[in-house]
C-alpha cells in the first residue's frame, strides 16, 4: 500500500502548478475582473459561465453548483482521481519527486491505479510509434498512410503507430517495464488468452487517443490485412481511464484553436482529423467509434464558451449512413448555444479523400459553414414525402413540427417554423408557427430558468447551500450581506481586518454557515496568520471546516469579488463596525427582555449588574457610531 505523501511535497506541488494553467487545459477561461477568470463549469451544464478561478489564491469555485477547492481538488474532481493520484499527476507536470512517509521515494508499485494505466498507455504509444517508424513488418502501415497522403512527419505529429501481428509482443514488453498482468488487462492493452494475457491489438495501424489534458487513454486500431477477421476499426474497450462516449480524437491538438476561433469541425474518422489539421483546419476533432452525443457536447461547450459567434460544423459522408449520423447530431443540437452547420463534400468524399483529390484548399473550403444543421435535418424529413399532394404536405408537417418544437429559444423557434412552412409549401406561415408553439408548450419545451446574475459577476441561486442548520441565507438581507463582505475580506484581504477580526466572537455572525466559516478561520490561526502566509492560510481554513458544504462556502467567499470599488481600510473598517454594532444591538435587545422579566421585584444585585451591562453597551455603541473602527 502506498505511503502518505509528505506534506511539504504536497505544498510544493500546489505552489508549483498554477491553477489557471491546469484548468485551462479543460475549458476556456476569460477575464472576470478583480484578478479572477471565468468559464463554463466542467462539473454541471450551464448556459452562462459561473465557474471562477482565482490564480492569486490558487482556488476555484462554481457559483452554480458550489463545487470548489484548490488545484489538487480540481484535478481530483475533473479526472476522478484519488488525492494521491492527483498529487502524483501534478508532481509529474512540475518535475517534483514525491517523498512518502511510509516507504521512501515513489517506487512504481506505489503509484495509483489510474496513474499506472495512463503510464502503460504512454509507454505503449511510444512502442507502437517506434514499430511503425523502423519495423520491417510495419511496411503495410506505412503504405496505408502514404496512399492517403500522410508521410512519416505526419505520423510522428499524430503519434500513429503499428502493432505487430504476434500474440504478445506488447504484453511482454510492458511486463519488462514492471507492469503486472492484471494492470495490462485492466488497461485494455491486453486481453485474457488461453495461456495468459495476449495483445488486444495485432497487425493494425494504431492511433493514440488522448484526453483533453494530452494523456494517452486508449487506442483506435485500423485493420490492414485480409486475414484479420476482426472489425475494420477496433477501439480500446471502456476502462477506468477510457470511455468512448467521453473522448474526442484530436481534442488535445485542437483545443487551443477551438477556444481561439470559437469554432469546431466534427469529422468522422482519424484520417479525416489528420487531413484537416494538415490542411490548416486545426479545429477538427472526431468521435471514437460512437455517435456524437451529449458528453462530447459538454467537452466542446467548455472550449467554445457558448458565445454568440461560436460555430460547430459537422462533416458527414453524403451516403445514407452519413445522413443518419447528421440527424442523430441534430437531436442534441439544442444542447449547444453555438450555431451548428453541416458540410458535405462534393461526390460524398470525406476530408481525407478530398485532400488527396483536390488539395488542402478544398478541405479548408469544405469546412466553411454551409447549411444550418436544423435546415438539413428538416429537409431530410420533408424530402421523404410527396409535397405535390395535400396528404403529403400534412404528413411532412406532422413529422417536422415536433422537431422544430424542441428548439428552446423562442425567436429562433419562430424563425425555423417560418422556414418549415416554406419547405413544406404551406402559405399560411402563422398556422405553422402557432402549431409549433402549441406542440412546444405541450412538451414543456421552454427554457429552464437559470441562476440570476449578480453585479459582482457571481451567481445567486435561492441561497448558498450548506448542511449547517440556520436561517435561509438570502443575499437580499443586509445583515447577511455585511457578514458575507467581512468574511470575504478576512479570506481575501486579511491585512485589512487584522488583528480586530480575530477578537470577534463566532456568535457575532447570525447566519450559521457564516459562523462556521468564522470558526474555521479562527481555528486556522486567525487572519493574523493570513497576513503572513496568505495562500497557505486559505488551505488551512479549508482543512479546518467541518464538512464539504462549509468548504464550498469558503471557496465561494475566497473567489467572489468584494462589492466595493475601492477595497481599502475605511471599507474594511465599516464592515467590522457594522457587524459589531448589530451584535451589540442584539445583546441590548436581550438585556431589555431580561429587565422586563426581572421587573421591580428582582434581586437588586442582579438587576444592578444587568443595568450596568446595558450602560456599558450603550456607551460602546455610541463610541462605534462616533469613532468608527477606531473604537473597536
């Protein structure tokens, strides 16, 4: 069993790898003001970016789903890793050698399972590439590529390789690298044979499939020999690191271009991706042996940021299978905020064939937006009917109306309904518009309400969630607004509230979640510690919280912009004074209740003590009103 990673090494990893550099491997980030960055949350679907990253604090927080934490937490959540696996991955990026409290320096058998499987794939990819480059048996693979216009440089760029025809060449090679038979079978690189593990891929051209972070997680293998009785393309089976519905071939190479251009080109195969990239269309990606679906859309939306100019162009073969694929893609069209188009090459050629026949310029021209996907889908429906007859027009309308009714944006739905009337040949456009609207209402085809935008750029749901019991935490309550501001100052600008904040009592915060955050701050050495070690202070607070919901509150408060234009000592002092004065007012109210209860017949000594406390508090409140923060 792996030993515990040395705490100093964990801190070194956290400090060495900027959180914005890690997050931007998975989604596009844009300036959110106040030193923060924003993007579409990778942990839940959303139309507008509520996911914020604070590079200065090393934290992220989503104001929509409340996920939050540091760089290590992000990698754990986005790639489903354990804590140790996430630290090991980041340590690899930073070139840091980890020490373990029990068991010395990071021996290979101590690595987490996911890390081991990824490492096996990385080694396998290098071995396959070497076979293609130098192996005499791989001539068939080199010929296959050359016939499609790909030279050795192209093969190297995309990491294409070759798997020899023998039973267990790769298996024996990986065993020599220290991998167990169990690891090789779990990785999908080997499979059980009658006498033990054998290679899954034999005598095939190999394309490494990488996740968005660039790690090899699987392979696509193309048949080369007639004697091979397997399918034309064979992919890695689903494993702990590979789900074919959740990966896009070429996304590691295309992600920066997609984010920069707000444009993605979806093609059908590995060679099509290669052809597009070599022709200059570096936004091309492809699915891996499965139809384009919802999980693929989630990957693209994080890169496209759903701005109004975003474009997704699907290129499908012109045959029946290609048309069917386009209609399947249209079923998920409304999950995009981007405009979607379809492009079909002349004579039904795919991008690889088109590049061979007509050159790079023809590929570039193909991927320019052509026909809107919804228009193509509707034409495919309408063309099946005889529109010269009333019955044919009615039948076409019956099938097409529910398709248009799924469009959530009301204006777009109306415009498409008008186009449908023209396609079918119905002059009464209003009739078609009303029928589409009625169908949409019956099916509940209305836009779901989202979180409301706040002035600070965050998002205010009904209330920040917390398992801590207490009153509803609505930000319309001025008491909660001030308490929230004070906690934000304590976490983000501790030097402005130190040392006064550390003398505050937890009971001065009326909202239970805020009281829990205050307690965590005090348990972590208070804001005075934060003045000297600001980043480590935040991690100490996160360690001190009682549960994940309070931890989410801490990350939220640590990245949420402070409301003031000028965040300075006067502003911080005003928040301290307001919270303290309200606490004094609550105590004064309690004393009045006590005096009423004691009345004229209470114990004189007790009555005098209570009256004295009341006088002291009233004098203190007057000093706070007159002198402000100087009286604290």
